[in-house]
């Protein structure tokens, strides 16, 4: 948890710096998450979750800005029984993270804003079950790094709607497991999420 405390400190120092520069914009964020895990032998963004937190933005030009966020994010995977397709098992992976995205934002127009960056993830809880029985022999990593990209649509001066993809760059597992896939530089299981959020500027 020492690294997490350092991240939190950095976030608050960034916010204070923005306030001091009088270029600070900030607010709250609340979203719905659909997630899956590449390499778990299932497919589809079937695991629902939420995302909630705060954000701080520093404008660096009329078109560009740097944004940092601090949020609670639920990810994972789910497979429900489907007798018509011959599937009778229930599988659920629940992962809860504290995430700190660092984004570059480009204003294409007054209404549309593109964004891309990375996010540091710190696992704070996890649970994995198969047919109601808990699985504990494939531990998850405590930290990860994700690639983020998205689009924001400004509704008015205070409210915007954001759609974002959130994909882990490293395996979420400590060890190799059956079904591992290759991503970038290693085999593993990788979390992928689509997040639809409302951002409110205070």
C-alpha cells in the first residue's frame, strides 16, 4: 500500500498545483462498466460494474489539456449458463481496483474531445467462483498498467458524457493459466473494459 499512498499524494499535489496556477478544472465522475478477460476461455463484455471518482484537469493550450483521475473501478468476467448452447456452468471473476488515469486530451471542437493515456491500477479486492465454489489457487497481481482511449461529448458547461476503452498491458495473474493469450510482450490473462461515464465539472 506504500505505492498507493505515493500515488494519492502525487494526485493531491497535482490538484494543488492546478489551483495555485488558477487553471484548475475538476469534478466528479460516475460510470457503468462492461468488462471481460482475454484468455479466460470466455468471450463478451458480460461482467457489469461501476466506476466512480474524481478528476482534475490542467489546460496547457486552447486545444490541449492534461487530466488526472482517481476512481474506484470494477472489472472482471462472467459466464452464465445457456442450455441452448450446451453451457451449464456459472463463472464469475470480480476485481475491484483503485485506478489513477493520466490522460492527454485534445479538443476537436467545442463539443468533441479525444483522449488517450495510461492508468495505474491497484487491486483492493478480488473474488473468483465457478459454479458457486470459490477459486483461490490462481492469485491476481496487486498492480497493473492499462492503456486508455476515449471520446467525450460536452452536453453543457458542466456535464459531459464519456466513452472509454480500458485495457491492461500486463497479465492480471501472477502465474500462467490455461487459455493464456499473447499481448504486446508476454502471455497471460488481460482485463478489457468499456466504460460509459458522466463527468460533472464543479
